[in-house]
């Protein structure tokens, strides 16, 4: 009897093993070939590119810490940014080194169950791995998931990510503990993640009020939008309704149209004629929300690990997919140039702020007399800076564009928190050994940062601005400690 049971168990195991082999054989036929992903993204390129990138990052950090950060701190630039309405991406609202060394960020947005998580699984080859993102027909992603490179595969709690000074996520603490519980990080050793970071977001559900999420969902989305280098807004052909939440999302994307790519996913579920109708309906729905001359690029395909449905436009979908990968690769290839350009633009804003504060300080000193009330004098200057030509004098003397000037109301709030007496004039921000802060930041803007850009692109001339006439340096304060 025992022998019979043993034989039955053996045959049962044999049948199961054969069944598993058959399943694997079937899956190998229906799973899509991913070799073109590695080829298009050049994931097998030499290590020299990575070494050059890290060397350039270190030079960029040195320029920032030696030439830009001292001016930031001396004139409390980051506090001005807190009072500006425009907000946007800026250094210093968290860990600056983390911002400089961070990889390009690709953000996935869109309604629920449109294939955002499946697309990430496909791009990274996570199918059937322990860390594949959960997918399903129902709303499945309730967290903001950051997929990034690490030496080993592991998940990280949001509280840990926000507390880690080596990352750029510490500013997320301002959204509260309820949000940090909905933030999760996944680290894994992956060639693509060495060059880019993916962020998966909760799907937009039109019949749910934002308050029910327990944290400011729109504000969190805005934080990621401001830092994203590429934004994939994904749609399902069967869910093209545009509700209030989606309208709010596109309002938040204003000004970032160059980073937006529209994904019409799951396209192989439709016949060609129906797909054309859906494509037109998508543009009809989005036209009022994207008020730009040139509409965003739309990619039509099916981004998931399995093969395309039979009798569909396979060649078209494959070409669309390769075009999207080339778009992604362009962001990766330009990551250093974009970072240098961002730091340089930041340095220009810091310099303009310092010039304005210096002008406020000089005007205050000029208007003060022995019998004057300092509070009343400065209140008059702050309330009506045009009366004292604060902003016009900067435009006239320095060639600064009026579109680069901060708004006047921001300085009312700024000086309400920071007394005018806490700032020195620019001419006093000099030392015999260190030179002047203004000289340093102008050197970074006009020569060091363009020179760094030229060094990583030897074939290109620096975009550079060789003189203060081009950048609007204007009158420089003399170093009173150094002989001319």
C-alpha cells in the first residue's frame, strides 16, 4: 500500500513539474522581447561615462559650495523663496547636496488602473520578481513609490527616506506623518536605475475628495512635478473622462509642458479604426487643459511585459515604444547639462536677490538721519520700493531682465521676518584672503559653470557668457582689503 502511495506521489510531482515547464514554455512565447530596451537606452555602455559624470558632479558641488552657497546664506535667499508665490524647484529647501547629486526623475501620473505600475515593471524587467509593483484592474497603488538604485534590493519606509541626509527627499517631511506613511522607496541594483529614478503615484480617482487621502495630495504632486525631468501622463483608451482632479493636475503642470509626454496605453485592446477615434477623443478632452502652441508628444502603444494582442498594429506600437525610449535616453544623456544649467540659473537668481537686498540697505542708510525713526523709514521703503527706484536701479545698472526679478510683495514678507539691520552691504562682504562674494558668484556664472559644461561636451562651445555685459554683472563693489 505504501509503495502504491509513493508511486502516486512520484507521478503527481512529475505531472506538476511537466506542467510548470509547459507554463514556462508558454510564458516564454507570450512574454515580449526586451532586448531593444537595453540597446536603445545604451545600458551596456562603458564605465567611463559614469566616471566622467561623477567627476563633473564633484566639480559642480565645489562651485556651488564655494561660490553660490555663501551668498545664499549671507542674504538668506531660501527664506525669500518661501515667500514667493511661484514656488517651483529650488536648492536649499532640503538637502542641497542631495539635489545636486540626484539622478533625473521620471514621474508617472494619470487615472487609476491605466498601466503606470505595469509600465515601470516592463521597463525594469520586474515581472515575477519579489519587488514588482502590484498591478490590477482595481485601484492598486495608494502610495508614492520611488524606485531607485541601490547595492541590494530592499524597501525603505518614507520616514527613513525623509530622514536620510544623503537623499533629496527631506523636504517631504513638511507634508506630515500621514503622507510619509504613504511614501515608500524601493532600491535595487539595476543598470537603468544607475541613471534615472522612477516615481509611481496613486491613480487619480474622480469620485474621491482629496481630503479623504489624509494628506495634501495636490501639494505632494506639485513637489514631484517641480523636480521631474520627464513626466508621463498615462491614459487608458476606455477611461478618457476628464474630471475635476485631472483638471487640477493639468493646472499644476502649467509651465512644464516641455517635460510632459502623453501615453495612450493598452492600445492593442482596440481595433485600428477605434484607436483612431480614441486618439481624437483624447486630444479633444485635453485641448482645453493644455494651452500651448505645440501640443505634447503622444505615444500610442501597450507598455507591459506581454506580447501585443493578435491582429493589431504591432510594428506601429514597437516604433512608438522605441521613440519613447529614445526620449527617455535623451533625458539621461543630458542630465549633466541640465543640472549645470539649473545651478547656473539658480546662481543668477541668488545674485539678483543679493543686489536687491544691497539696494534696500543702501537706500535705508541714505534716508536715515539723526532724528529719523528707523522703523518708519524702512516701512516706507518696503511699502513703496518704486518710489525709491529699488528695482529700476537694478534693471538700469546691471542689465538684469525684468522677468527675472522677484515680486515686490515677497520682499515685504521677507523683511518682515528679517530686519534690515541683519544684512551687510555687498561692499562689506569682502575679505583679503577670500575676495568678494559678488566676484565669486559672478565668476561662477560667467566662466566656471560654462567651462564645466564645455569640459563635458568638448565638441561644443560653452553657452557661455564671457563678460558681465552678457549676464548683467554691472558695477562691482571694490575689495577694500586688496590693493588695486
